[in-house]
C-alpha cells in the first residue's frame, strides 16, 4: 500500500502520536509489584527470560499494531522484533494459564522467541538456537533445545504451509575458492562489518536517550518529532528506498550496484525511527546495511558481489545481535550452505570485534568475549556501558 502511495510518508508523525499514546496509556502494567513497560520491547522479553520481569499478555496485540503503523507510514524497521515480542506474549499467556513453575517459564519464553524468529525468516534451525542465544552472551541453556526447536519449526510451517507465505530469497551466485588470501580479506571485512554494527547500536541508543531526555520521556512527542525527521530525510534523499523494510534494494545489492552510501542512509533512517519510539525489528535493517556495504566494497575488492553482500548481511547482524551460532546457522539456511567456512570465520570475527555492544542492553554477559575485559559475571550490556562513562 505504501509503495503505491508516496503521500503516506507525511502521516508518519501522526502515526507516531498514535503509537506513543498506546504505549503511554496501555503499555505499562504492574505484575508481581513490578512495573513492566512494553515500550522496552525486546529488552522486556530478555528480562523475562532472566526472571527479572514479566511480559504482559497485551504486549502481542500492541506491538503488532504499532509495527503495522510504523511500516505502513514509512518508518525504517523490520518485522522480527514484533514476531519475537508476540511470541513472548503468547508464552507469557501460556505460563499464566497453566501456572508454570519458574524454571519452565524461562524455557517457554525462549520457545516463544524461537517461534517468532523461525516464523519471521523461514529459518527454523536458526530460530531454535536464537531463542537460547539471544538473552545471554557466553551461555546456552541446552535444556531448552527441544522446546525451542519444536516451537521454531511449528512457527515456520504455520507461516509457510498453512498461510502460504513465501520468504525472501537471497542467492549467492559465486563463492570464491578457499585460499589464505581470501580468508585474510574475509577477516578484514568482518572487522569493518562489526564496527558498522557498533556504530548503528551506539547511534540508535544515543538517539533514544537524547529524545527521552529532550521530551521528558513523553512517547507521543518523541515519536511525532522522529516522524518529522524521517519525512525530512526522505525529502532530502528524494527516494523511499530507505523507508519501510527496504527489501527491493536489499535484493538488488546481490545482483547489481546500489548507491555507494546506501548503507549509511539506512543506518541513519533506522536509528532515528527506532530511537524516537517507533516499533519494529532491527534484523532486516541490519541485513540491508550489511548487504549494501558489501555491495559498495565490491568496487575495491575483487570478490563476487553476491558473496560480499551475503557476508555483510550476516556479519553485521551477528555483531549487533551478539548471536554468532545463530548467525552462522542463518547463513547456512539462507544461502543453502554455500561458503560455510567463510561465514563461520566472519561470524566469529564480527562477534569478537563488536565488543560488548549490542541491540539489546538487557543482554547478560556470562562470559566476556576476551580475558582482557574486566567484567563481572552476569553483568548486562547496559551496565557495562554505564561503567565505561564513569
């Protein structure tokens, strides 16, 4: 609908008011004497896995509607955030209905995350591991493997078989032969991709903190202002390629040249959209940023364009999500197992060089990425960031 009606972009600020009103008036719920704010989005789901907070049942319908409004009016965002939060909301409902014990609650919450991710991307194996890996760095609860795998496959097949949805396909046309020189190039590129993921995460969280302080945590004013900024940016670039999910240019980056600074434009559009209170996922925007950056680097590096785009897509996502195993499995499912050696190295390097930054401040660090970091066990990314500033 939006692609056929360019004028819808001008309604984005007013869509922001609607989203802000809903979250301010219906998004905050007291459960077990604890304030659970659905505006915390994926961070609230992660906190629920750790047993610190609970996901309200209303989170699913709210995030569904808010994501729909954001994408319809041209906010730069993805869909997996909504899927994960809806999965968490369903899991929370099951927990409450059956009065599940504390340990099983965590497993069911992980299963909800897996179902959402597996359904959103058509990657059921990735979804199973993502549900276990998303909440913490350096720790996997293998007890949850079978429930997460079951939930992810059910979510995937309901989406594809029952509803007939066809997921996007990204094809690597040529994979370079294995050689030491190519591995060195892949390592260097993975470092660059990881730093881009850090840049996005820091900018997105910086905009969020600034806008909350500027508008005194008034979600309606924040989103209205953010909508105006996105409209102005859209008018400046004279294109809506960076609004919504941007799938057309993402697919194009695998087969032909895209504008050289497309990755920076998408990075800015998404950071402003989500940093000012709009709702949606960050995986597809990270896919876009990584793939278009890989496409741009093809000008300087003599490697196949589709391979570089795929490498960027996976490495930037890995660096932002801090989920190296899930990112590697996603590459295997998304690209039919091509170039697995290169993708394994890319995920490892991107994970290490992105440091203790990430999309979700509530992620716990059970094992630091290096012994050089002096980080307490089970510290959150948010707390690590705060200590750096002291």
